[in-house]
C-alpha cells in the first residue's frame, strides 16, 4: 500500500489577494495583438504561410505590453488588465466589429471595450478581408451544408470562427529539455533535409519557423526577466524584492533551459500554457497530467530539502490563479454555447501510468487542494478513477465536490482506455490519456483530436421526420416520406436514421472544409513543435503532423430522442392511442400551449416567402399581421383539450433516467444513430471521425431553435444535456439515473460523454456520506459509465443568487464540461441549471 | 435437495421503495417501506404508513394511492438493480415502515431474499411483536435499527398510542441473542423527550444491552407536514421546531461522556 503525504496545507494571504485583484474589474478587450499581427503580416506578403505565422508570433511576443501583477510568483500576462483578452482577426473579425456596441452589455460573457480599442481595431480589420480561415472554410463547403447550418442542424462555430486549440502539448519536454532542446532537435532535422527531397521546401520552412517561434518564447521570458529585475531594484519591501529577483533569475533560465527546481518547472509550464494561447485563439489548451509531469521536480526538491510543502502549495495555487487570468471573447451566439468565460483548460489527476500502475502522488492531492484554495473556474480539474485508485484521493476529491464548485469531474479509466484502444491507440498510450476541454479523452503530446468539432442537435433530424424534410417553408433536409404514411415503428426509426445520416454527412463536410482552411491559413509552428510527430515529419499539426489525428463532433439530445421514440413506439404503434398525424399536429401546435414571439416571427417569415413565391407583395404590415395572428392564435377549445390530453399521455409514459430497461435500450439505440456513422468518415489530416455525446452549454441556445418534440418537450425550451436524462424526468434517485446512463454504449462515443448530476448538500454532509458518494461514482463506473460531474447546491441558493447576484459573486457551479461563476451565466442557462433534477436523500 | 425459493412468492403490502438511501444503515441502501403501524406517534413523518389499508387521496387534482400488494420477487427486482452500489459501499436492503413486524412472514422473506442476494440487510423497527416473531427473522438480519423513543411507559403511551414495555423488553432479548448488530435510534422530539434527563435514561438503557455500541439521535423534522394536509388530517405537532444543531451536539456529548456508546446525530 502506497503512502502519501496528503496533509492539507493552508491557503496563504497572497492567494486571497491575487484572487481578489483578478476580479476587481470587468474583463476587457485589448487591441495590441491584433495590431502587431497585422503589422507583421503586411510586411511578409508573399512568404510561405508558416514563415509568416512564425514571424508574426515573434513580432507579437516582442511587442505585447508586459506586466507583473502585485504579489505574483508565477508571471506572464497576455493582457494588461486582469482577465482581459486579445483578439484574433486572422480567424474572423466581422462579428466583433458588428458587436462592438453590444459586447459590453450582452447577457453571456460581456467584455468592456474602450472607444480607443474600437478605433484601433477598426484600422487593422480591413486588412483581413478575404484572408480569414472562416471565409476560406465557407468557400470549401457544399451549398447544402451551409443550408443545414442555416437551419440549425449543427453548428461548427468553434473552429469556424476561432482557432482550434483542444490539445495537450509536451509540457514535459519544455520543463526537462528546455526550448533549447527543441531548437537543437530542429537543427538536427534541418541538417538531415536533403536538397533532392520532394518536400524540401515545406519541411525546411516549417523547421525554421519552429526555431523562430521557440526563440520568440525564450525572448519573451527574457523580457519578463528584465522587467522583474527593474521592479526589484525599485521595490522597497525586502521580501518582495527578493521574490522579484528570484522571478528575474527564473525567467532568464526557463523555458530556454531545463528547469532546475519545481518553481522553475512551474514557470516554464506557464510560459508554454500562455504563449500557445497567444499564438492561436483556440481554447481547451489543456494542461492534462500536471501531477505526473511536475512530480519528478517536486520530489527532487523535497529530497534535497529546498522546498517546503507550504511553498509548493502556494506556487501551485499561483498557477491556478494565472489560469484564470487568461480569457477569450467569443461572438454572442458562441458565448451562449460556452457561457461563463471558460477556457476549458482541463487538468487531470490520478489514474494509471503508461505501464498500468496507480499514478496517484502527493501532487494529485495538492492540485485538488489548490482548487479549494482559489475556488475559481480554472483549471477545469478532473480526476481519473480506475479499479486501483487510491481511496484517499477519491475521498479528497469528494471533499472538493462537496464544496459545490462542481469540481472535479470524474472519469473512468476502465471504459476510456478500451475505447481508445478500439480507435487504434496502443495500450501504453491509452493508459496515459488526459482529458481535453470538457470531457474528451486524448493522448498527451501526440494527438490532434479536433475535439469539440461541432454541436449536432439530434432533435432536429427528428423534427424533419415529421415535416418530411421541410423547415421554415423550404426544403432543409432530405424527404423521408409523409410521416402519416409510416406504418410501423421500424419504418419511423428508419426515417429518423436516414435523416440523421444525411445531416451527419453534411456535418463532416463542414468540419473538413474548416480543417482545410486551418491547414492553409493558420499553421501554428509553436504549438506544432510540442506535439509528436510534427518535427519528425516536418509538417505542422494543422496539416496532419500529429501522431494521432481525429475529428470529434459532439451530439446532444439523446434523452429527448429516446423518450420521443418511446412515445411513437408505445402510444402510436403499440397502444394506438394516437396517430402520427395527430402527433404531427400536436408538435406543430406546440401541444396547444401557444407560441412565443420567436415562433411567431418564424411563421411570419414562412408566410412571407410563400407569398413571395406566389408573386404577392410582402410588406411590413403583412408580416406584422402574420406575427399578431400567430401570437393570438386560438385553437378551437376541443382541439386544445385533445392536444393537452396528448401531452399528458406522453408525460405519463416511462422516461429515460429511471432504470427502465425498455426505455433505456431505446436511448442506447438513439445514441448509436449518431455515434456509429461517424467513424466511417475521414478528415484531411488522415484520421477518422469519432463521436462525443456532450453539449457544453449549447443545449440551451440550440434548444431555443428546436420546435416541440414527441417527448412532451415544448418548443424552444432547452434540449437535454449530454447523456443526462431530461431535467425533472429522472425521479427514482441517483442510482436509477446512473443505471440508465450506464446502459448507453459509452465506448462508442470515444470523444467523450457527459453526465450531469445535481446532488442536494444534505446528501454530502458527513464523512460517511462522502464514502457513499464515492461508492455511487464507483457503482456507475463498474457498469462502464464514462464520466460524471456534480453540482452540490440547493435550489433555493441558486434562486437567491439569481435574485441577488451581488451576494453571490463567488458562487461557482458546474455547467457542462466545466464550471463557471453562476452570476456570469445567461439567465436561460441559469434556469437550465436550476431545473436539473435534484438528487437528494431519502428519509 | 433442491433449494426452496418459495419465499420469493410471499406477498405483502408496501407503500414505497426508495433507492440511494444513505442514512439508514451502512452504505448505499434501498429501503422498502412496509405499510401498517402499531403506534401513532404524533411526529410521524410518514402518516401514510400508519394504516394497514390501501388508501386513496386526492392531491393536486390527481388521485394518489398509498399502498400496493407485491411479492418478494417483485420487490427484489428493484432491489437487485443497485447491486453495483451495494458492492462498493457494503450497503444493501433496509426494511422500514410502518412496523415491518406486523407483516412478519413478508418481512422475513424479504430479508431472506436480501441474504440470498448477498447484500447487507437491516430492519428499522420498534420491535413491536412477540419475541418468537423476531427470533424468526434474526438469522437473516445483519443490523437491527431499533427505535426506543422514551423509557417512561406512560409518556410513551400518551405520545405514541401504546406503552413501550414489550419493545424495551424485546431490545434486551435481541441484544442477548447476539445474532444481529443492534443499534438504538432515538427521535429527539420537542416537548416529548428533548431533555438531557430523558435522553440519558434511554442511553443508559442502551448502554446496558450486551453488544450495543451505537446510539443514533435523530432530530425531529417537519418534512411530513405536507402529507398530513394531503391526507386530510391535522398536523399533530403544530409549529414545533427542529432541535438546533448545537442542542443535538450537547446531547451527543452528554451521551458519549457518561456511556461507552458511540453517538451519532442522524442515522
């Protein structure tokens, strides 16, 4: 039995102060990066793109204003203002300019932007017209793909408008070999390039670009060394003066050279983490197995007696604060889908080593404690659980869960490892997996997983079965026949399957178009050099340089589809209490519950386009009267009653999430409609597609674009999140809910599944409660569930926080694959979290 | 000889099955609530458990029925669904009520089925039965969570409808049998037994029972109040307040100070 030194260390005053300073002001948009990037690009026209990217990266790192915040021990800030963000016009910029005047006041993730910043950005934006990845991507897409996106079947917004990110890089190489080691490796590779090689130019330019980029990061660290030195000279407080001198010494040594101490290792880690995000706007740059790659330095310093546990903890806490200093401004629609200023920097502790032994060490505990200390949304901390996990680590994790912060998320090695092996990854690499972003399993330092490649709304193809592929008055998907003519449940399922397959193909088309655009316009030499085998192959990550390549778009709405299919099976075909025609009418009429303005506007636009086709004039009055007609549309009393009766019948049916085999089996089948076709498709980097089943927070905004569904869900309300049962439908307690979710084939969703559970605080009070909580997780995992995350907060608190946000500035809750400050979420997302079924105790 | 699974066909009357119960016995448990009770405690939080009859009431515009007759086999179909969680937590099946011993054959058959499944079994009961009945179930019972509400038979009768003599005596005999782990549970009810003197009397008695190591004190709560309204009954406790955590802590300390018992607040 392994013993750990896991005694908790107290949080220091420095950490409280750093956290308070971070939140003193609203996050702000700064223009420096966009200006420097554009300046460089104007000067490098005509050079190979990879060279231009490296030179621009260097120009940015040389020119970006730098700052050491009061009391910091780990330095490196991307913006002058805490939690500020830079912009990335090379990916897209039109939305930002269009939202200049609204971004400060929008409901999800508002950012302050000064008039001066707006003016400065307006000067550089015109350069990027016609040069962005999003414009190129669109030009590569099929017309029906664009149509499907317009009709909200899926949205690849993430990479369409931004960088890709979503990787874990070789932090360990920078820490233990230094960037000088990587430069040396590139120099070695360069010397092997033969003049007669067919790819001489590409390879040479790429390797040179890597060297330029690594040197740029070294120089950037030296700027901090100089700044720290200058500040040390001026500093009056002798203690702080000493600290600043040490920072100066550290930054002049790392990341150029191998770290000599734990403290230097952390600083090297941080420079990598920060500069990768300056190079590209991709989020979910995930630190991964931090407890593993930091441990050798920690152990060495402890053995030498030069590091106290107290100081080690304070340093880790400082890194945690820095992870919250980074920020990203997304367009208003995406911000709804990623609500909560999250950068999804996933950091995971525990699990197994590559050779299959328990990986828990002292740092695993200290990482969890750091999360308790800073109590902030970053890093997205996770824990790997396997049959041999140290129990004390799981209990420590449960203690963090009990605080209500929504961390850590729990991951099951016993299903994730085989699911990765099933995608062709050898066991020693699979055992070493980390998690990217929300829930995506990933081989550290060797993979370009393109996780999070799109949100696919599984309810929309279901709607198309009822409309025969028509949406908003026009053809939006294939025709699968008039729904009334489907004569058996099997035929109905077949129609749904066809609708799914058609739209999945379009999703692939969209992702591959975007993939190509990044390969052509945004190769990232710095990120590439930290992922195998880019240097060896001489190809950037974006062009297929990684050892493993995947594309992982995520589907959501399984609970709605499962319960809907069950309605059709049971009420229509088995009990014959309802015809498909009636059901279609019930959906169109939103079960007689009336229409909101959104539907009214939609219907009015349909009326408009129909009139237009008929050659009738469409005036504003026509539209206005159509809207009014819909809003005040009154069904005949008798029909309204029947529609309500239909909904009652539906709501009375057994639902997914209650451990009922018949329904849960349908959910399993529903998930297959999404997960099974994907691996048959390939991406331009030479890898395959693999499905995820998780929503981030998009189930709310995308639910708002979805009509009523046959599970009794009303139009435009949120769709179920991830693989979780519909909120409020799982009524048999947490074990029943877990059993239903475990019934899905999680291995087939190898890009990750997400299961939300809300637990009432009274069920996590005593030490025994924590043991039982761990047993609950274990019992779910024994049945091959993949992931679980918890909100431990009572409904009353959340309602009160909604009413009095000022009292709850520090309330962190679990959203989807991440936690966020509750008060920063949009109202509709807050409501969605409040609605989640509260699994309590039974007395 | 073929094993006799006849116990699976025994039927009885229950009013609820609750899963993920973590405060009634060790680990994660499924509680089967048997319908029908011998007492009428004023603070009872499950008034629908009291009558042995199946009852129907209107609640929120819908008829709700309390009570259904089921076989052990049917109950076990639900119970066995949580096997993975029992295995991990050493939990299992708990019978509660009502007073389970009023359906002795059914109770025994359920516990027997629990043991056949290999899970921990517990019974939450006042011990209101002839000892011979209790003796019949002990071979299948790992933990007996026994309620002792008061040591004074008169006061007990006044608040619960019956004297406690039989039950207190049964506690002694169960303890002496050595066949099950006996834990004494005391609801701490304002105006009834929420004084140190009254609680200490119970604790001292518990301490005198051979093999008893634990006493749980459970603060009164009014979660059942809404059910009385649904059942068309007046809530007997009026606006009595839940004893404060500080008060419960004081009781706990007093009990642990003067007895050899481990005392836990809550189940």
